[in-house]
């Protein structure tokens, strides 16, 4: 069966390449993946899946970092003019993007496969050494590109859906394909979990296209070693300090300086004692404040993030950060409001499932496999899905689709060897087939 899956995945490569390049050309950032989601919904419906879209995918009030209404409305019109599916697009209005497609194959376990679909706020390189520009599929969206391979993930999802639909009579159980919005900034997964879509799932899998790196060599699949973590826990906060304006020369005593409150917060945030021997991080990334040199500043906005190697360590950092911004505001007679813009738990894979992936890929598909100590130094909100499945006694794994890449993820020149599309579809299909045999 595995050899057949590999050959059929390879036969799909031209189609998957075209899909990937289309999504790359029309890159859409988090909560704006309206064109992308509508096209995915159409393809999955045609393949015979039970498809959920719109408000059925994400719990509305659990979405983090949602763009302003005017941005959502303007992008809806853009999607309408740029090839979105007319039937499904209306369900994406208001930022209700993402698609969940289910294939029922009788009695048996439930396998959930996550494919993230959003692009990044990066200006794409414009020169002939960058293949998407050379071949004419670079992003048409100013300041937005698929610099992290999620265009490839969406195409892999369609490939996996195609292969599994063609062998549904051989499967026993349920396949749930989750095309997730807003992974960048770790904003989207929690709203899918809160909507209940991971309840009753026995196995959850996700993968990411990544540069192979010198240590790994040019191999096909990266599997986390037993006990290794796939991503740091994190929380992203926007903090708004509100003070009282006053003339800085005539009556400074009547003002309450929001900039001073924010600056006090920044200095003390970076002085938070670390959490024992567990690595933690904090970064105050942006600070915008003030209207003039002779005006006591009455408003300041601070964007920050905390991270921890464990969920517990991250929660400690978040608690201390909240205490510090409130104390800094009070010290300067100001108030402050915090808004959660994204979060993720620590990603811990279930070794038996990772080991199964390794065996299927190496022995069944003939792919080259390497065990790695980490797949990312960042964070991954698939962790919420993994955590929910593991809490129910299920298993979860996160896989690296290692590829020759001319630049690192989040770089304006990021691209990948499109053979990873066939490898990814084969991996997801073969592992799912082994779990639902």
C-alpha cells in the first residue's frame, strides 16, 4: 500500500505545484485567508468531504489578533475580485476563515491532520534569483508573502485529501482535515480547539516545511527525538497606557505621562527573574507614544511577548508581565489595558506516534528520516490541538518536511523544493492509512 501511496502522491506533484503557486501568488495573512479558504472549501466538497466553513470553524470570541473591521471588509472585496469561490466566500466575511473537512469511513479511531494556510507580513524579493518572481507567481499582495511555506501546507492538504478520498473503502474510522487560519502570531488554533473540533480525536498530526540545514543534511522527514519539544509556549500582548495630556512647560504637574509608564514597564519587564532552570524569554518589541515634545504624553501602546520552554514557565512570565504593566501604570497615575494577541502552549509530541511516523516514512515510503532535537526555536499553536488530544488519552506528533531552501523561514527570499509537496502528501496519507487500517 505504501509504495502505491508514494507513486500516486508523486503523480499528483504537477497539480499540487500549481495549487501551491496559486496560493503563493494570492498570499493572504491571518484572518484574511478568504480567497484561500473558499477555494479549499470548493476542492474538498468536490472530493466528497463533509465541509465546515465560516463561523462553524472557529469560536468567534476566541480568535486573537483579529484585524479591524475596515480591513476585513476591504479584503473581502479584494478576494471577490481575485478569484474567490462565489458560493463559499460570503461565509468568510468578518474574518471567519479556515475550513474543516471530514471523511467518514465507518467505525474506528479519528485522525485529525492540521494544515496552516496564512501568509506573513513580508515584502517578497523581486529579482530573478528568487524563483517565485522569476516564474511569475510572486505575491501580488503588497507587504504580504508566503515566507513560511503555508502555501505548500495548503497544497499538501489537498493532496492528502485526494489520496485519502481515493482509498476510503480501505479505511476504518474518521479523517478530519483542519485547514487552520492565523497560525502566524499563534492566533488561530485555540479558537478551533475552543469550538470543540479536537474533542473525540484519537490522533493529531501536523507538519512544517523547513530548511534541511547542514546538521540534518538533505533528508526528507524530521522526527522529534523522544522527549524533545517542538515549540516554546508563548503569549503575545498589546498594552495600552492611558494618561492625561498637559503643557510640558506651563503645567506638567497636571499631566499623567503614559510614555513614562510604558518606559518604566519596559525596563522592568526585561528584569523579570527567570523561572528556575527552565529557559524563558521576554521581548518588548514596539513602543508607540506621544504627539509632541512639549506635550505630556497621554497614550502609549506597547507590544510584547513572553515565551517559556514549558507551559508553566510561560504562565509565570505572563503573570509577572501583567503585574509589572499594571504597577508601572499606577506609579505614574495612568491606567492600562491589555489585549491578548496570540498564545500557544508548549508542544510536546507523543513518542509512539512519532515513532510510527518514522517507521512508515522510512520503511514503507522509502523516505530519508532523521531524528532531531528541535524543529523550531519559536512557537507553534498546533500545541493547543496536541494538548487537547493528549488530555483525552490520544496521541499527537509534529513533523518536519525538510527541504532544500534558498533562505530561512520568514525571509523575503524563502522558497522550497516543491518535491516536499509530494513527500508531505504521501507521509500524511500513509500514516493515516496505518492508523485506520
